[in-house]
């Protein structure tokens, strides 16, 4: 599936508006000039700039392309299955991550998807092993955004 630059720009503008609207409702931090709304608002501003760039590129190239081109999704059964697998992976994560934990769930999803999309076993196993650990380190430890531990909850303080 391919979106034209104008269509993708509209998606980015809509996302920017939603992010900015939600961020403005975040409570302020007493004694500070900025609060939790700063980062999401900056991201929304970046989305707006990207949308403007896409609109300019669409105008420069004549703007005659279809806004949405389904491409092989309509004719290729493999492309449809790939799209369904990605959506299924998101659904599976939502259903089992709390119970199994982020690391094992993400590892299983990465292994299945990387193999499906043509990676070698060696690369798929390395991605499945290291990817979730790196993401967990960034979010849970550095950014202090808790990710579900699930089955690994007992190991957290054992190491």
C-alpha cells in the first residue's frame, strides 16, 4: 500500500493535532517552567513540519498521484498475509504482554516477523534476543517507563 505525500501529510497533521490536544491536558509541575506536555508538544511540532514538507513535495511533483494506492495488497495473497501477520502481532502483544512480559512477547513476535520477512535464522535470532533487551533498557531503565515484566518479574532483583 502506498499513500501519496498529501495523504501522509494529512495523517501527520491529524496525529499532531491529537498529540497536542492530549498533551495540553497534562498537569503542570509546580516550580518548573516546563512539564510533561513539553516533549509530546515538540513531537507534534515535528509532525507539523514533516507534513508541510510532504505537502510541498506533493505540490512540486504535480500532485496528480492517487492519494491511496493499495498496490499488491489487492492482488498478492502473500502481501495480504504479511499485513494480517503484523496486525495479528499487535493484537497478540496486547493480549499476552501483561502475563508473559514485554521481553518474551517482543522476542517471539520479532522472531516470527523477521523470519517471515526473509531474514536468516541467525539474524532473526539475534534480533529477537537483543532487540527486546535494548528496548527494555531504554524504556524501563533510562526513561523510567515501566514495561510489563510478566514471567520475568522474579528475576528483576535477582540479577
